C-alpha cells in the first residue's frame, strides 16, 4: 500500500467518524464551499484560494480531534502488545493517559497560532490527576499604589511575589501565546448558552487580601462578576489545554511541569468593569499558580468595546516587581485563548457596554494551572 493510498484511506475513515467531524459540521462546510464558489464564479484563482483557506482551518481542527481519539488507542495497543514497557515508563496499562492529554502530534499543528515543537524531556514524570479545588481562589493581590486603568505607563509598585523560596529574575518580559479558534463552533455556542443561562449564579469578583484568609470585594481594584461552577466546561477546556501545553510551554521558554491542580471560572465584565494591575501568584495562598490562561467568548454580534488584556514588562525593585512602563495589548477576540506565566503583571482595561445587558458582556473562561 503506497503512502498516498494510506492517507486516502485514513481521510475517508475520518470523514465517517462523527467524533472527528459531525454531520452538521460537514453540511456547514459543504454550504460554505458552495457559497465561496458561487461568489468567486468564473474566477478559478479565487475559488482555489477560498478552498485552501477553508481546508487549512478544517485540517487543524480535524487533526486536533483525530489525535485526541487516536492517541489513547495507540497507547493502549502498545501497552497490550508490550506489557513490559508499562513498567519501564511507570504507566499502568489499566490507567492510560486521558484523551484530553495525548502526546503532541509531530506533523499537524494544534489549532490557532503556530508554535514550534518542544524538545522531549529526558524523563517525563508520570501523569498525576489534577486535584480540583472546591472553589478557585480569587486572583491577584491589590497593588499598593494603584493608578487608574488606562495609565499603565506611569505605574508605581504593582505587586509582590509570593514565591519567596524561588529565585526571582531582575526583570520579567511581557510574553504570551495566543491560539485562535480554540473550540469548535458548536462547543463555543453551547458554552455561551451555559453562561447566559446562569446569570443569577454570577457573584461579585473578589481579590486575594494579604490580611484576610478569604477573598475580599474591592471595587477600587476590580469590578466584574464570576461563576465558579463550570460543570462540564472545565473538563472540556482543560483537556484541550493539555493537548497544546507542551508547545505553549516551549514557546514561553518554560519547563514542563506536573499539574498539581486546576482553577477555573467564567468572568463577565460589563459597562465600566475593569481589573487593575496585579499578578496571579502574588501571595502565599496562590503561590503555586504557574500558568494563566484566558479564553475569550461573547454573544454575537459583539456589543461591547474595550476590555483589552495588557501584559506588562516588569523589573525587580526593592523586592517587588514594578511595571517597566511598556506592555503588550491583547484585544478580546471570539474563540481565542491566551497563555502567560502567572507572575507577569497584567490588567484588564475598562469595558464599555452601552446596553449594560448581562448577555452583552465581555466573557472569559479563565484560570490557572498549579504546580
């Protein structure tokens, strides 16, 4: 069987597997292709260009889903055929890695921004199931001398890290990894409905206080509403994050780590809401947070403006990190996810939402991976 025959057979098999591409998605793609050909009628170059763009987007999604399905199957077959390898790798044949965290594929890239493949570690620690806290800790610690949102370049001392045992660098460079089209259209729609149907369960956002064992509400530092009961969507998002995590860490120049815990929440930001400068592991209570993720979504059509995520360059001064006066700006985009180290200083610019309707809010599914 030639390589082309193998690929053709593999593609045909995927087309009939609705866990890879549902019947509704196939119909949507067929309509999209017909529409593109109609619009570019008579222009072969434009037709081919449209097909290539659609094929590229579909290929990334299919590759991601296919590997999630096939990865577990391949591992199971290897362990069944060679039980001794399970002992060598400290992996039990009866407890394979969950589908949400397969080894990264070598050829297809994950959805969104292309990132380089990481170099595999000499020894990968055995998988440990994350311990889900009953409710996530509120992020950050209020800055000592806050400046109004939108005046970042003249900021004073922002945050003091809680990782005292860890050697701190003299400066922190603002960096992040952005992936587009992170969930399928159907998953995005269901997540949006999930959030909108639970408006009554959202509560005022809190911050970590250095003088209190519990989070406190401080409208001078943060204003928004959060939902901590994520239901099935925590497992969905964390599973996808695990799939791209090696590439994300490689891009951020961070070492691989064992996930000791996960915190997630949905944040709704409406007219005038904001979050001033902070870092996500700035007190001992949240010092184990290692990687922050922010997934953007909203109802269509979008009815808010602002709410940009700003990640700051920082320097160490008198034992505290302060803004160096420059930052990266990430404008919220539908179905996009952003990753960055928890110690980085960041803020959420004020949101403008004229209708003030909850459904028109800027939504994020955000959280932290603990180590």
